[in-house]
C-alpha cells in the first residue's frame, strides 16, 4: 500500500516503511508539516532555542519512523540554530517543505 500526494510524479521521493508503522506514519508526517509554520515563526522572531528544539526532536524521531532525511534535516536545523546561521535555517526549512511535498510512502510487509 502506498500513500502520498505524488506517488505518480517523477520527482517523488519514495520511502519504504515497515508495515507495522502504517497507522502512525501519517500522523508523524502531519506533525512535521505543522513544524514548518512553527519554524518560520521562530525564525521571524529569532527564537533560535525553539528551532534547536524542533531540529533536535526531528533528528531523534525521523530515523525511528524510517525517515532518515527528516533526521538529517533536523540535525542540520539544530546545528544552524546553534551557529545563529539564519540563512542555513531558511535553506533547511525549505528542504523540509520540499521533502514533505514530494514524499511517497510505500509500506512493506
């Protein structure tokens, strides 16, 4: 079974996830979509602590759900916030937006 808005697009990113996670993965991805406006607001407010916290959580949670890309983006956000690198935060937030827009999940049994 697959889920994702872009499963037929050539630029879709396919991620293979264990079927045992099928019930919780949509919620995980929805929570990452909710992180985007929070990140954008935190950036506007120069709230680097909030960005570090979100990045740290993404880094820890992503791999457990089978999304190594989310873990890498989270680590990059956390590090960029620690360096006060606002341009990098913008880039990594854009990477997250792009990933979430293009990801298609294929569950494997």
